[in-house]
């Protein structure tokens, strides 16, 4: 296949999106509204909430990954580090057991 050309499946997907887009652009003005738009506000709120939560949880990971080895050379592990790791491991094990029970 020559470089820059689209695979047949990809071309078909683009054609379907064009057909759907043209159908919606004709039918929505005729109907006066799009019934899916009532759900959009709730979806956007949930999406923004999840994105905020993921960003907040990601910040400490990014901060620890950006530390240089020289910065970490003098850092000693504390009891709170071990407690946090144990809490994570316990929660992870509980999730695995719950998933196995749920799969039965």
C-alpha cells in the first residue's frame, strides 16, 4: 500500500462518520432538538470530576518520578512509608478476592 493512503477499514470508518454527521446535521434542525443533549451535561460533569480526581492522584506520582537520584540519596524510609505500602497491598488483595468471588 503506498505511503499516505488509508487502509480500507479506516476509509470505511471515515465514510460512516461522514454519513452519520450529515444525517444528524439534517435531522436535528427538523426535530428542533437532539434528545442526547439532555444527558450531555451529566456526562460532562462526571467526566470533569473524574479528570480532576485522576489529576490529583497523579500529582504525587509525577513529583516522585521527577526527583533525581541525588535528591533521593539521603532519603530514608519511615514507618509511615511501610504502613502506606501495607495498606495498599491489603486493599489490592481485598480487590482481587472480591473480583474472584464476584466471578463465581
